[in-house]
């Protein structure tokens, strides 16, 4: 039996799928491996997608809100708007974190929009 990291990851994904009743194809597993490599390499879109897959348990990824938040944060810190909105949603709904409406507003950008609206006329 081969002992490569890739083989181990594929085997783990299949075991998780069987244990939780999730159908995982070889294509899902290959995509997950490729996505993780791109995300670890700094690709913000891949980081967001990996976060999404972990938040919802899709595409062969195990549902893990903590892992989702980790990848969303990495993407959001580099300016990925979708990741910021996902984090805001997690705080708003209390998914993997304690509900925190102020933190949700901060990540969604609502606070900065409110500050702009509340500035006195004529000031930039």
C-alpha cells in the first residue's frame, strides 16, 4: 500500500464520506487537493472556496466551521469581499463562533458605510 500524503488524504476523504454518508467522487478529491495546494500558496479565491467547502461540507471537504473561518480569514485579510461576507454571516448566525452582531457588521463593512453616512455635510 502506497504511503504518500496524497494517498492518505484520498483515503481519509473516502472514509469520512462513508462515515457521514457523503458521496465523494475521485474528481471531488482531486479538486480538494488542488484547491488546498493553491490556498496554501496564497491564492485568495482558492482560500475562499476552501472555506466555503468546509463551512458547508461540500466537494469532499468535511464540515468544519473552524477550518472554514481560518480559510475565510486568510482570504479576507487580502481583500476577498466574498470571504468578508462569509465571516460576517458566521458571526451573525453564530456558526462556529459566538454570535456577535458588532463583529458581523465590522466584517460586512456596514460600520464603515454608516460612518460615511453620518459624517457632517461637506467633510470628507
